């Protein structure tokens, strides 16, 4: 079954920052090991920081891209966080493209 993942923050859940960041990194790593990988991973808001240089999840996100997963970062968010020169994987997307992807998705996962 095809699915898409939307990541809006560098953390998963609420609680201690070290724990929630570790959970997000573990989630992304688990996607690399899954037989059924997402078609797209859309990063927006603070989540775009995961696609920039220095991100602990960067190697896993690059591995997902190499495996055929489309990695998309919100262009508005990349600009807001001044990450244009630091983006290390995937490409920028627009809200129009996000709407198209999500409205045609069989399933959307929000960790």
C-alpha cells in the first residue's frame, strides 16, 4: 500500500527534548529498514531542519532518497529558517504540490 509521511518537527511526541528527538531519529531510521517505504516524505515547519546539514537524521534521509523516496522540504519553511544553502537532501516544494500529494495519497502518516 502506498503511503506518504509528513514531518512537522524535529521531535516525536512530547516530553524531554532529548527523548523526543531520539524518537524522531529512530522513526526515520526505521523507515530505512521497512520493506514498504513511503512514496514521499514531506518536511515542513521546524521539520525542515532534519534535511539540513548537521541533522542527526541526514544519513537515513539520504538513504531513503537513494531507495526512491521523494524527499520534499517546504520552500517557505526553508527560507524562514534560512536553510537554503544548508539543505543537504531532497528539494523544495510548494503548498500546491503538498496539497496535490496529500489529496491523492492512499494513506498519510504523521509521526
